[in-house]
C-alpha cells in the first residue's frame, strides 16, 4: 500500500482519536452531565428561545461530536435535548445526532481495521463474521434496542466484522428511537426536579418493566433469524 493510501485510510480515525484525547485533557466531560445542565439551564434556555434554529443545529453538531469521539455523555445529551426542545423535537434531533456520530465512527474504523482483520482472520472469526454480516440488520437492531451494551462498542464491533453501511445505518437509526424518546421524555420533565432541588440520576429513567419491554423488542428483532434457522434445520 502506498504511503498516500495509508495516510488516507488512517487519517479519519487518527483525527477522531486525537480530538478525543484533547477533549478528555480539557475536561469537557464535566459539561456532559445533568449537574452541568442544572447549572447552565437558564443560559441554554435563553439561547434556544432567542435562536431556535441555530440552537437546534448546534445541539445536533455537539451530539455528533460526542458520539464520534466516544465521549461519555450520550445519555445526558439526549436528556438535554428533551429538556431544551421538548420530546417532539428533542427526540428526533437526538436520533439524527447519535446516528450521524455513530456512522462517522463506524466508517472511520471500518476503513482502518476492516480489511486488516479480514486478511488475518482465522476460520472461527471468519465464520462469525459471515454469520453476523448475513443477519447484520437484525443483530444490530437487537444491540441498539436493548440498553445494556455500550454505544461506542456497538459502533465499532460492526466495523471490525465487515458490516456494510446500509444495515448499520438503518439498524442504528431505527434501533435507538425507543431509548432516545424515553430519555427525551425524562428530560422534558426535568424542570420540575430542578426547581425543587431534587437529586437526579440517569439510572432512575429505566424501571424493570421498561427494561423488560425493551428486551422484548430486542428479541423480536432476532425472531426472523430464529425462524430462518428453524426452517433450515433438518
């Protein structure tokens, strides 16, 4: 591989890694918390009120950066969207930002590691890769629907397994909708909690019933694979 092709392949991921290091070094993560939202809410609400369109674009742009750099704050960003824009607008804005950021990281990682791993993969990894790619949309939909898998990991694993762009993008855009709107709805009601001085934790968003419902949706995403394998079994 020529040096120019090598640089072109590594540059996107290297740039994301460098920006992530800078963000961590500057302590930007402290702004991606609900405590920071409570502290700066009046300034943020005033900006949204006076510059609605610019605020929406800025929010989506910030969300893309947070996800693409794998910074710990995606859930807080979604809650912030619901708080600032309401569920009807904040939810879709968060879906757009999260999907775009995840796609950017996926494409950058795939350009670097995809061919490299496929060349060196043994029989087991190659078999697993083929099985995952064959049912990529359903597997990814399950991973997105069930909120127990790290978002950054689900962005990177498909790149390492050679998943194509379309199933990754489609499963991400669809699969994150339920959790996104749950967080956005929680954010839309944060004003009352802020006014009373109550404590807030992201872990309070999901009840066991809600988690069970999301797991059920995830299992439905795997149902076509199970039916196909059942029909193919002797």
